[in-house]
């Protein structure tokens, strides 16, 4: 029902050109939502960064189990002008370090960064053929629920209280992976040091 309602709203808005910058990518592209405009800097217990091997495992699962050859990586991040300047700078660093690491390990050569308005980013996630939810995010989770035709990957550690056996839709995949605990991090603005921890 949620999927149908959101898709109906999207179609109506799209007809009226109210969300002109929605991105559409083919089945060989994986879209990662990485919320880093406000978290992890606020150190909320619900919001941790997923370690890099979660994204790598999700991509490999897509290649082997879903039989899709992933050749392009897209990052949709939540950094907005309203966020603190130091957060935005750090977020850019996290995006850069993560994409370089994942692309090298997974043999992906093409990359694109997407950051438009909230509504445009939301519907970009809704239309992703392969969506990876990078952490605990109701924004990305709802987009994943509304995604009628794509494969959606989420980290079990980010949704520990969620019933992972439930089938939101047949193409929803739970990946067992660890998160980076806040207690391991002295300073989230030390991007290179934290990125090393994310590689563990």
C-alpha cells in the first residue's frame, strides 16, 4: 500500500515537473544512500556508520545471487547547505574514501555523486535498480519500501530490532554485517583515521 501511494504521488509530481532532477540508472548501477550531513557527528546510538565490507558484500550478493554485473557506483548523500560546514567537508571526505576503497575492491570503474533536494533524492532511491541503504535511515528505508522493482540491501546491525525474516518485497535482502561503534571513534572529523577503522 505504501509503495503504491508513494509511486502514485511520484507519477503525479513527475507529470507536473515538480521533481525535475530525479536520476534514473540502469540495472548495472548500484545506488548507495550514505547519510553523513548530520550523523555520525551527533553520536546518536541509532546512527552508526556501516563498515566497508557491508557494501562490498551487498555488491557481491547482487552479482552472484541476483546475477547482475555491477559496473557503476552512485552515492546519494544527505549533506545539505543547512548542515554545519565542517560536517559537509567531512562528509565529502567519507564519500571520497569509501568510493575509492569499494571501487578498487569490487572492480568498478564508473562513479557519480548525487545530491539534489530531499524529494529528488528520495525518488532517485525509489527508482534505483539496486539500492544499498548505508545505515539506519527512515528516509532510505521508506524509499526502499516504495521501490517496487529494484533490489534493496540493508544491514541487519543497523536495524537490530527489525524482523529480518519478513519479506518487505521479494527483492529485499538483509546483509549480516558489523557497524562502527561510536566508542571506537575519538573524533569523527578525523576522516582518514575513521576511514581506516571502517576498513576493518
